[in-house]
C-alpha cells in the first residue's frame, strides 16, 4: 500500500511539473542549448567517474 502512495505522489509531482512547464516555460536559445550540452557531458563524466571510484573503494 505504501508503494502505491509513493507512486501516486511521484506521478502527481510529474504532472504538476509538466503543467507548470508548459504554461510558464520559455524555449531556450541555441546558445543556451549549446552551453548546457557541454556542461552536461562534463557532469555525466564526473558522475560516472565518482560511481566507479565508489565501487572500487
């Protein structure tokens, strides 16, 4: 029963984010998209490296 409550809360939160994002969100410029794509590659690499180090230690 607890799992169903947690799932309902997660789906409710996602629905709220979707509605608010559609209503108040604005499209990103190509400069912002380029900047975020470069930063995201670095962050993904750092997270993967941290996970590998954590498993080794």
